[in-house]
């Protein structure tokens, strides 16, 4: 069984614990907003390749700054799935509660309890998220005093939050899964008089429009943000290529309509 305490006493603990908030890939329960055009099984496979690519991005960032990578996973019984699908260098912590705010607070608390000075949480829907943003988040938290860092998403949520303390209030009274999430989180930080550094905006892939953006980024050299270098997302690229490469899948899913001539 993979350990959740990856740092022996004689090894220096990295300054930042960085965890991907991750759900196991279960057909019919994973990425349901992409079904259709994807089948439930294809949507679950897409979730898996996203997790692999984001884990690799965390490991790439860890070679540039002081980071230990984690998956904060759910549901409780899914540990074996994550042991089989993410690199061994990524440790596992459980963060499974009915309320998303409680999941996030639990993950932050556990990372700080592991001895890290900062805790950074990432979503699992942004496989091309630039590594530079992960490194920038850690640098922001290294500044003196209590502070937070937030990476706003184009849909009004956030793809990253970083903290030095487990501020429960940041996760309370938030309209999760709405366009109000980032704004309400900034309001909570203002209540706490907590300085927040904002990163550049990025996007989540949870509907067909965002899937089009991802395809353009991976196959048409059209980055979401021209001033940022997206991650390679090699697992995601290979999976989408397999969809494009199958005439049956391309026709059934409607890639011609969704992506135009680039998918032909």
C-alpha cells in the first residue's frame, strides 16, 4: 500500500504540499457533463488521463521548486484506483466529505499536518495547466506573513488555491459549481483581512466548449493564453488522438461539428 507519509524523519520536508483534488474514474459518475457526446466509459477514461497529466505537471514543478505531490482522493474505497493510475512519487491522502468545502479544508489541513509550510490545491480538470503557474503559486506563498494565492478559472471558479493556514471561512457559504465561486472566495478572504495574490486565468475542461479549447491547444497550436506555455498533457493528447483516429468514434461523437476540419 502506498504511504501517505512520504517524508522519513531524516529527509527534509518540502516547503509546499501540492494536492490534486481527485475523484476516481467511474463510468456514469465521472465528467457527466461531457456525456453525450462522449460515452460514460470515454468520459471516465478522459478523467483518468487528466489525472495522469496533472500528476506529471506537479512532478515537473517539483524539480523547479520545493514541492511534494499528492492526490487528495475520493471516494474512500478508491485508493487502489489511484495506486494503479498515478506515479508512485505522488502520495495519497483521503479527502471525502459530502460538502466540497469540507473536502478542500481537510486536504489543506492534512498537508500542513504533514509538515509542509504551505498547502496548494489543484483541480483535476485542467490537464494543460502551465507548470509556471504552479511554481509561481509556491513563490507567492513564500513571501512573509499569512497570505493566500488563487488561480481563477474562466468559468468563475478557481483551478488553484494556496494557503499557509487552514482558514475554514474561505470554504464556507460558497455556491460551489457556479460562476460565483472565485468572487465569493475573495469576499471571504477580505473578511479575514487575508492578502490574496491572483494568478493568471486558466480553464476547466468540463463541457464541450472547453473540450474544443483543449483540442485547439493540443492539436492546432492555439494556446488558451499566448503568454503562458501549456503543459504537454501527453496522456490526454494520446487519448483524444485515439478518438479522432477512429472513424466510428469521430462520427458518433461529432468531432467534425465540434472541431471542424482540424479533426478530419
